[in-house]
C-alpha cells in the first residue's frame, strides 16, 4: 500500500529481554488504539512471536520488511535481524542491546524519511545498548543527535508536565552546566512546545530552584539569584510567563504545580521523583523540541518482572495516545 492517510505509528521493541515486547503486544492485541492510526513494530519477528507464545497473547502478527508493505488493520512487524540474539527474560545481554539499537536506528531513519509519522519507543537498557554506534545516555540524547531540532525531555500526564534543564547528568555536574544560555533556550523551546504541541496559547511556566530554599538569599548558595532569577526576569519582559525560582521541597506537596502548565526542574531526580510519585503508570516521556514526534512510557525495562505476564501497559498506551495528539495538533497548526 502507499502512504496511508491514517497516522503511522512506529514502535520500537526496545530491549526484548525486558517488558517492552510484552507491553507492546498487550496494547496492540487488545485493539486499544484509536482508529486513526496504523502500528508498525520494529522488532525481531521471531523473538516477538516467541514472547507472544510464551505469554499466550492472542493476536496475529503481520510480517513485513518495509513500511510500504503495511496493512491497515494488522499488527505489522518490520523484521529486524536479531543476529542470533535470543530472549532470556530479565538478563542483561549485549547481543540483545545490539538488536535494540538496530530497531531504534531503523525506526528513526524511517521517521526522518517520513515513512512513519510518529515514533514510540519501548524501554532500552542503557548499559547493554552501548557501542561505537550508540554512545548516549538514553533515547533522548540519541534523538537529539540524529533528528533535526534541539531536544528537551518532558514528562507528561493528565495533571502534570515536568521538563528538565539537565537530563541524565551526574549531580556533581549540574550547577556548572546551568548557564543563562541554557536556561533561556530550553525555556523558550518548552514555551513553543506548549503552544504548538499542546495547543496552550499563553503557557504558564514554573521554574524550580537549584539550591534548597532557592539559596536562602545567599546563605545556602547564590546560583538561583545569580543565574535563574535574572533569566526569569528577562523572559518575563519578553512576554513569557515564567514564575520562580520556587523552592522544590514544598512545591508539589502544596499543589502549587496546579497553577502552571509546566514545571521546569534543573535536574533529573528533582523533577522525576515527584512526577513518578504522582503519575506513575500513566505518565509519558515526550521528547519535545524536535522536528518529529517521539514518546515513550515512564518506566524502564523492569527485568525483574519480564516474561511473567504482569507488566502494566497503561503508560505505553498513553505514550501512543500522546504521540497521536501532538502530531494532530502540529498538523492543524501547520494547515491553519
């Protein structure tokens, strides 16, 4: 078939020793997807069939070797050569990491060539996937290098959005990496994302402080007064609604986050611990700021439960729904 008018959702299987294949098959076998999309899974067909049989999942997989072979109402599986990698649930395996990389690379390539419309990625193991081809801290960094735009990691749920100034970075390196240029470029990128991708015309942004209590006027530290506060004031003058820097310890418990469309956290755990506490299982990791749409669930490979048939597919389903919503919003904006 030619390029469908429906939204083609590319899905990478991730580390096939983890729960990725299980949650992918769970969502697709239950016909939970909106009718306006066609899924194509980038995976080893043989290994995916193995997981399907192991977990007694009732569905039929349609083997293809190119996106032009897609069938409208099928679970299309674009076969990626496993090069001998076989499933051993819960095991760290470099061969399986290599397969995860090849699935991702093919999916990203098809996304850039617009053979698919959006990309949804199942979890990888950041250790086993490392190679001369993949020397990144995760999906987001790889996409930033390979897809047009400048990525920002954003976690999204129905009640909360959290974006990060720094992502998978050692805590000891956070303060020195937060510069005026970084704060302004990322905040403006997030502002644009909320307008174009989430259809929020006048976004309200909260910025969390770097130091406890926003530095307590220099008693604890000065970076919030010296870097964040001037940036916030400058952006306010440009018409961007940014509040803060807010002390992070009380921000979520006091429900202050409900007053904003997004919360920007200077470092990973500061933003993701409250997000996952409030939204785990319903949250989505969205790579904002890129030319193309990519989402993923809010969890990892979960080796400890892989192959047991107990993994929840709710976050993965939300990731697909968000990808479709963002794609639709972008299309509407470009056509208006």
